[in-house]
C-alpha cells in the first residue's frame, strides 16, 4: 500500500504539471472508487471549470486544492496510481477508473486494478474536520522526540501497530514502520508504552531518516506502486528488513524473522532488535 513517501512523490510530480490548470471534463469509469454519496455527476459539477491551486499531501493522501477552496482527496488504497497523462508510461495504464481532463489537453489519470482507493470531494469545512482525525506528520517540526514519547505513554499496543494508527502518526505504513524500528533497534512486538525516552528519540530520528530517504528514491515499489510519471520507485533495494524473511541481516548477518501482529506481517532482526 502506498505510504507517505509514495504519496509525497506523486504530489511533487503532479504539482509542476497541473497547478494553474482548469478541469475541463471529468470521466468516471468505475464509480465504486468514489466516496459514499459522491456521484460522477456531483464530482463533475464540483470540479468543472475550476482551477487547481495547489497539490500536496496529508498522511497517505494526495490533496488537490481548487480555486473555490474545495479539496479533492485521493487515497491510493493498495493499488491506486495517480499519473499525469503526458508522462511517457501513461499509455501503459489499463485500469483507469477516473480521469480529470484539463484545459491544456492533458489529464490526471486515476488507475486502480483492485479499486480499494477512494476519491472524495470536500468543502473547506469538511477538510478541516477530516484533518483533525489525522495524527502528527512525521516529517513536521511537531514530531519532536518528546512529543513521540508523550504520545506512546500508556499504550499496550505493539509499537509496530501503534505506528500504523493514522490518528497517531499520519502517513506511516507497514513498510516504513518495520524499517524505522530496525534502525532504532526496537523489536516490533514491544508495547509502545514501554519505550524509554532514549528509544523514542531513536525511533523519531529513524522514522524521519527512512521517510526522507524513501522520498529521495521516489518511493518503494513492492508490486503495483508507480509515481506520477508512471515509473516504479527506487527504494526497494535499500530495504533492510521488510519482505526479507530468511535473508541475512545487512548489519549482522542473522536471518531476518517474520511475525504476524494483528493479522499483518512484521519483519525484524533477532540480534539487532533485542
């Protein structure tokens, strides 16, 4: 599932191509990717003839702001792709569920083979309410070592699962939670509330480092993720534990182990993460 680095990469790719352009036409081939209550007709009426003022990200979501203050919120789900039609590989998309045709002849294409993604159109007030349900941005100045320590206090949840809670930290998913915990030397099964100040400081730094490195590499492609140009991400070869069960730890050579926590796999080195 695309996480913060993938959403950030797509937002940056689109920003330089679509900001200032008006939506000329909206096509929705698969209405089930629209939020409940949002019909293709309502989406078209809400966007047509309005200009894109900003493209950004909040958590795992790509956020398009329009000239009337409304927000198009795109969550990529598991297999969603948001690609600019002028990109060299845009013609390879085979499951385009929606497209926003722009006044310059190009389009923003939303492709999603499994259609677990979601497109929402929110008023400014609705967007403000939605943001309140999302946690701290891991790369923001708000996430200090002390703040992370305070947030984890009293929690009996495994730290890997705690990191996946979008109401706590917005944007961290299973890939980067595993990678950050490895770098911080914390086993994913540890209860979040048992982390010391030193450990939460190490985890905060590890989170910021791995997310920044993944953004620089344009995200991680395990299977379906593509950036705004339709290209695969380049961070995969840099993964240290995620998806590497049985392979030697890149630091100590101990075979990487996998454990299921809350129905999802977590990966760790038994020696480096005691």
